[in-house]
């Protein structure tokens, strides 16, 4: 089900939150409250043995420049100031960078441009809920750190009667360039092959807009990564609900340039150190995504 550019990914950035609020208001719902990630940020102490593994060219300026699509809450999204990138992906990688004796500088970018940006040197790492798949592993080094599947979300009560195994004739929202696009397109083809109406697939540039389309009733359901679906439901104050359970779980990976094998090893080992010292669990618990925890990060698993 995985495509080359998608993998992942979601809800509320600053602009996304505004879009969702407008949709909620139109539906007569209360405004969402943002309680995800409440609590102090996790701080990790530098490990000299790990820091020594970072290539000199990367650590020369004391920071790791990170490309991220900041529309994908609770993984990566903009805080209320419209500038600061927050989320469990962000907090976890900041701790990885700290283990390596560096700071992480997050730069917002279109999701589909991040891997290219890493390989060109524009970014030193890509952190944006990238699902690891065979095609991506041919493009970059992928360091696993989390695992998650796809989740469907509908209006509360599922008024359109959407079913995962039979969404024929329904209008389904999805963020473009994600694995969910190929997923829903295959389901639509199965519909037409069986002589049933095709699924109308609406692709949005950001997950925030896809979520708003379901809240407003414009679309019947959406697909997104499990944490994104859960966060959307939580933020909707009763407007949305999960449909069935997540499926086809796969690992997320940090994107490191193909020619930076040593740096990929340093990132992997720093992630492992966070798992060992408990910082990893603390971050995931704080953001209520501990179900996606892994125990053995790897390069190109």
C-alpha cells in the first residue's frame, strides 16, 4: 500500500486549527481544546560517545537542521504563535539531538519535498511521520523510532454509513502524498471492478483541511495515521469518532541522506539511548501515543 512520497501522516497547525474551528462553528460544535502534550518538555543529557559519532560537517554549527511538514498533529504542527513547531515527533527528536550534543532546528516544508531536501543538503534530517517503505529506503537512510497504522475517522454516528471494506460511492478525504492515498485508490478500484460506484477521493495539501472536510460534512470520512486520527477526534469535542481499528502498522523513520551512513548510525544509537534511559517513554506518554512505541530502532528495517 505504500507509495514513494507518502507515508504517514496531520491535523491542526495554526492555519489547520483555524480551518477546523470554522468547520466546528458551522456545525454548531464547541471549539476544541488543546490538551495534548501538556506538561514540561523532556530534556536529555549529551552522551560524549554518541556525539563523537556525528560527522564533523554536521556538528560544526552545533545544530541539526530538520525538515518537517508542520500540519500533522500531534506529531508535528504549529503552536498558537503560528511559528513554533511542536508535537511528539518534534519533542522526541529534540531529545535525540541533545543526546548527540546538538540542538534541533525545525524548518517547515511541504511533505513531498523533504526527502529531496535532505539529499540535497537543504536539511540534515527529515522528521515528519515518514512511514518506512522499500521505495523510501532506496532514496535515503531511514531510522525507525515509532510504529503506527492507518485509522479511519467519520462524523459522530457515521451518518453516511461508511464501512472500511465497502466505501463504494462515498466521499473520502485524505492528505496528498501519503500512503493513505494509494490505500483508498485501491479500495476504489475494487469497487469499480465489482461493478459498484467508485469512491470519490478528495486529496488535500494538508491533513488539517482533510479533517475540516469531514467535520463540515463535505466528505463522509477520512484516512490518516492512527495518532492523527485520535488527535482529530479528541480536538473535535464530539464532532468526530474513530471508525473501526487501525490496520497495517508500519514503522516511522527519521530521514537521513543516503551518503550519511555514519550519521544515521548516530541517530539510531541516540534513539536507543533514549529508550534505555526512559526519556522515550516519557515523551510518548506525555503525548498519549505510547501504543506506537518500539524497543529496537534500526536503519532501513
